[in-house]
């Protein structure tokens, strides 16, 4: 497409999204952060020194946090969660609401690239809280000081990602940029001094090969050029660039922020400084600078213990509707037979207008123990609904054997209960985690407050049996403290309403990472269907246990299930069937592929969208190029299918990081919405293994007393050969509540989403090429109506005065469907801009209702006319590596190096 320049038009500004939903227990109390949970993962060998390392890091980080935030925040108390496999000690207490699943910091022996880089999971927008900080024992022990600096300083860098949703101010992929014709290193603030040098590394060490050379066409330095900061600095900012510099004790502010640097902070936060984002946080608004020094942090040592859980199940009269009580039995049996972990203590309470203890706590040691518990499930619905009675009975029962601290309640109800608030204080004091399952459209509106206040999972299941929502909810209730190898993993969840003699056919992939304790569960609504199942070798499987009373059948595959496609065919007439398949890790040493859903809110206020995320991992390694789908069902029974994408556009923060995202806007009513995630592999090819986002910068080296001092090179992270991944996964994504949704027809109040991946390049001195991912008419759905593209020579003016900036002619630019690649080019006017001029470009999308997106990330091109530069002694330093430092380089490699050098010489000398 081609365009030219024309006059400006008026622009509107839109709201920001809410933060990502997290079950963190952190609270800010009078400037001090309380409830921080640092969990040591199961894979970490026992080492008491590690606990002291954690204490030391936080203790030293607290005054650094205090200084960096203008005496506003400090670390007050921290819980350290110790693995169950470590030796018990008298000072170790039982956790309450603290779990590995909800920990703010995870200490694990593994890292995505095996190099101990501290980093933070952050899937949301600027200013939204992150999910979790990742640290390793090597880092905490001080074995990575050269690479990442002091632990306490790195911890503050990650804390800013986690708590305030700011981003890195360096850029591993694009280390330099042009500013007014001058090549600058990406940094913040720009007052940080240093030197650009050519680094050549081999065999675990690096040497200096002189001053960097500029590309004659772009004016930028080559990829072998690095910026090394001076060891001695006076500049105080910024923590989010390199907190390792001794003088750095502040965040970049509006006054010293480097808006032109192409880094994540500028791209994601619309050129705002990290301190401006922090000032907009709820923490900042609720606090004021202290006039005294803060106390040192206090620590509690908590050791994970056996799981203690009580099912609290509604058996009131309304449970007869839509076969709810029977469906409760089906889901509960899956949980008891498969999901709950061996060694757990499980009890059962049922309730109507009163409560009944059906089974005291019993430890699950065998299949017989599981079967015995299933016999206590309720079979006759009757009476009213008293949720508090059920909870009180459960607490009383648990206290007979254990404290309620850290115990779990699975609370299911379908009825209204106006007195549920009466037991909120009891729940808070119990220290128990409440998981809530709302069944049907009339479940108590306050139910989710119980899970919110205790860090439990909240789920919703409609009366549409074919959606299998109730089984999915119970299948998601694995222990928050269990090792990955112990957790039940849902491979499949399907359902269909069949007419006369119809078949429900399909296949389930059992991949090599799972197969232990594999269970196939079939449910029906009237009579037992014909069930056919074949393993990957084509052998027909028998042995299904038929439970006609509960209308279910299940097969537990002995040993480890064969890897491959398990094919099934279910035949029935005029009824609804469902199929659920669960399994566990095949090996304790090979992590299974998992899908972890997250939503950005548990209460959606129309017209704000809900952002749905799903993280695919094998251990810590991301799974790329999977097909990921979210099924979102409203209380009306309407189901919307949403394809989640890992494309770095729209709702997705980072391309190819294994986090798949999408905005949900298809509200049809107020009330609860459930989320289910389907993930399918099998199309993965070679990929670029990328470094973790939102992490501490790896220090290439320093300029110390005028001398170049390199650190060892970081581990190789280039192209790796991926094995093809064939797998299926299903997981409940919990639920959320929608409010203020108007009656049909629902008006169009959803603008296009912000373009976040605008890129620009220039050919010659006139032709500007742009690429970006198309937004939709409603966030990242549908199609926008038009684009507005504007340019300016001042980056701040383009952001703040977009409507008065020069407009590009986009008459012939017709928006494509959302998530398509857009390509556009336009010519600059003759002689309008001189050599060395920086041109900044931004875009807004407009929909058919004239709603406009936020201003995109700002792209830059620089007009650079190649000029002859006088050489200095440094410039003439040899480009060819000194092969004498490694005499074992193969001859063919030497020839390649020499050929590359001759080519560079040819360009330098102007030879063609």
C-alpha cells in the first residue's frame, strides 16, 4: 500500500485494562509489604543454607527498596515455604493459605535457559501485577554475582515487575538506536556512561576486538558490539536498566527517562517512565513517605505437610433439578478415584438446612480407601440451603485430627443463601482454603467471596451437561502444593447430545510425558451407551467399571498407558454423553506438559473486556505453536469459542513465550461465566529459544579504570532442534462474574485494541515501510474500519499531541481481519527532513462506530545518508579474531572467519 501526508484529525483517548488476577496474599500495611510467600520447589535438594540466603536477600533488599521508592515501601514479613521432603524442625510451622501454586517467588533448581537468570512471569499490560518471580539456588547462594549482580538489587528489579507492572529498560535484541544522527546504547537514563566495544567470545571467555564499526547503510553498530557501563558512575537511575551499577538507587522519572530507547518499558507503557507507572499504582496512592527508618523484615518458616481436605456438598431440594445431584456424584467420584493425591486425608460433609458428617477424615492409601469414600456421597436431595452449617461442620471434623490451618474445603452449592456472610469471620480465622463450585444459575451470589478471601479456586458449572463443566471443576482441584509428577492432568473433556443411534467418535493423545494412572470416564443421562475404546496399537480395551446408579463408567488403565492416539466410539440414543480422560506424569524426573489458565479479573464490569491467558509449559520450557482454544459459557448456557494466540499482539504481551492470550467481549448477560481451555500440539517445528522476558540484565562486562573487563558469555540460546509435540490437554480456567451488561441488543462499546508491534524501516531517503498486526473492530476480534497514521520529529509530541501531528494518507489502506499481518508504505515529502532527522510514527485503529484504539507503540526511522568518516586508531583495530587464542579452531571455521573479514573489507573499501 502507498500513502502520502495530509492534515491532522481529532483523536479520543480510551481507558486502560484491569490487572491480572492473582491469588497472592501480599498486602501493603503502613508502608510495609506483608504476606509475601517465597516457596522452595520440590526439585531443590535439601540445603538449610538456602533458607538463610533467602533471608539475607530480603533483609538487604528492604533498605534498597526503601531508598529507591523515596522512603515509601519496605519488606515487613515474609513466609518461606519449605518442601515436605526436607527434614522437619520444631521451628517449622504448618502453612495456612500459603501454597506453592500461589507463591509470589518460586525457588527452583531449573531455569528456562539453564543459566539462573532471575525473571518474572508477567502476562498483562503496563501497570498490571505480574504472576511470580523465579529464582534459583545458585543465584541465591551468590554464585552469579558477576553475571547478575548482588541478589538484593536483582530482587528489587524483579519486585518492580511483579508488584507494579513495569518493564525492562534494556533490549537484548536491539542494543543500539539512532538519535539525531548519533548511535546510542539502549539504556535509562541516557546519562549512564560507558564504552561501545567489539566482543568476541569462544570457549567460555571473551576478548576485546576494538571499537565498534557502524553499518554504512544503517548507521548502527553490528551485533558483535556491546555497551559496557563504566564501573564508577554518578548517575542514580535506573533500577530497571541495570540495578547492578553501584550508583543506581532510583527508578527513571519523567525528568530523566529516555523516551527514545527501543525497550519494553517504552513500547508497553507508552513512553512513560517506570516511576510514573509506580506512581499510578494502588500501592503508591495508599501510602506516604515515612519519616523514620523501617524495621528489618521478619520471617516465618512453613513446611508443607500432607493434604487435608473436606468435601462440603449441597444436597438441598433444588439439587434434583437438571440431574444436579447425580452430576455431583459423577464429578465427586472422579475427584475421589483419580484427582486427589495418594496420602491425602479426605473427609465429607453434606448439607441442606443443616449439616451431616458423612465421613470423618480418612487417609487415602489404596483404591479401597477411595471406593469407600465414594459410598458416602449423597443420593437423596431434600431441604433448604445453609452453607455456613456445612462449613462449621467441616471445621469441627478437621479439628478432631489436625488444625484447620492449611486445610482445604471444596464447597459446592446450587442454592441461594442470604446468611453466607455470617461465617466470613469464621472462614478467615480458620486458615483454611475454600474452593467454590457454583452449580446452576441460582447459586449464592456471595459464594466466590469465600474463595477470594482464602486464595481458593472459584469455578462455575451450568446445567448444560454436554459441556462437562462440573467434572472439569473437580478435575482442576489438584493440590496447590503437590509436585508436578503427583498432579492429575486432564487430557480430554468432551460432550455431545446424541439423537437416535448416533455416535460420538474421537481420539485422545497420550504423550510420552504422561500415562501413569490414566483413567477414562464416560457419563450419560438416561441409559448406558455402547463404549468402544482402542489403544494406539489397535487393541480393543475392555474392563470398564459400570456404575448404573450414578450413570457413569470408568476404565483405569493398568501401569503406564501406551503413547499415541487412543480412539473411542460411544453410541447412544436421545441423551447426553461426556468423556473425560485424566492421567499423571509418566516419570518423576521428566516434567509433564501442562496448561495453566489465568484471567485478568474475577469481576468484569461491562464494557471492560476480560483477558484470558493460558500458559503451556513442559517444566519451565514454553510450548510454542500449539492450538489453544478457550470455551467461555455464560449463565444463559451460551458458549463462545475463542482461539488464544501467542503472537505478541492484542491481548498477547510477548510473541512465542508459550503464553496464549485473547480478549473476551462477547457478553450476553450478567452473572457467572465459566472458562475451559483446550490445547492441542502436533504442529511444533524448529523455533528460536528466547531469553526470559522481564528479567535482570546479563552483564557483559565493565569499563574499570579505563580497562575493558568482560564476563563469561551467557549460555548459548540460539536455534535449537525441537522434537515434534503431539499432545492434548484440557483445564478448567475457573470463572468470573459479569456486571452492568445491558439488555439485548448490546451496544457496540468495544474499540479496536492497541497496536503493540508496529515496526518501521526506511529505504533510501524517502520510502518508509511499516508492519503491524491488525487489531479488530472489537479489541482483537473482527475488523477495524480504518487506520490513522501520524508522524512527528518529536516523540513526546506524537504521544501527547497526536491529533496535531502530521497525518499520512491512508485512503488506500483497508484494514484486514484481526491478527492478520498488515504491511504499508508511504513516501516522505522531498527535502522535508534533513540528514540525521529522527521520524517517529504511531497508528490508531477506528471501528465502524467511530471508536478509536489507544495510540500504538511508537516506531522510529532515522534518515541516515552514508558519509565517509575519518578513521581513528581504535577504528582500525582488526575485525578478524585473533585465532591464536584458540589453536583448536577447525580449518574450515578459520576460512569462514577470513572470508567474512574479506567481505567486510570489501564493503569498507567500496569494492563490488
